[in-house]
C-alpha cells in the first residue's frame, strides 16, 4: 500500500468510528443522567451542563487525535517492514476501537456506581 492508500484506509473508517462513539456516548450520557436523577434531589443537575458539553467536545477531539496516531504509526513503521506495519495497524485499529468504546461508556459506569452508592437515600 502507498502512503496515500494507508491514510485513505484509516480515514474511510473514521466516519464509522465517530458514529459508533457518538451513539455510545449519547446513550451513556442519557443513562448516567437517568441513573443519577433517581438519587439526586429534584431540580439539581447530575453534572453541570456546560462542564458536560465541554467534556464531550474535548473527549471527541482527543479520541480523534488518538485515532490519527494509528495511521501515523503505520506510516512510520512501514519504512522498515511494511507487512509488520500493516499487522500492527490492524491490531491498533481494533484495539483502539474497542478501548474507545469502553472509554466512551464511562459516563454510564460512573452513573451506575453513583446510583449504587446513593440509592438508599433516594429522592427522585
């Protein structure tokens, strides 16, 4: 594969990567808000809305910077061993994708733990 083909391979998959992370992120945030809303007094925010919005944007940027590092690593490695670079690239893509999915679900896990810890004093 040429350098351009490698970059295209990664970039064509970025749309799916972002769509999946977006879906997981939205579901995770809604689930967190619902879980925390069950134990937080009515009228209080589970998470400050502006902080949540900034966090989402920063996370999206960081996730995409990490994604870009995949094809940068592959391009760097192919100088010494193109076949090994492709093998590593596939592992980076799959491992990075699943790790990103897990990290994106963090608000749900946070909300679940919060709910478990505070459920005896329910207000909602």
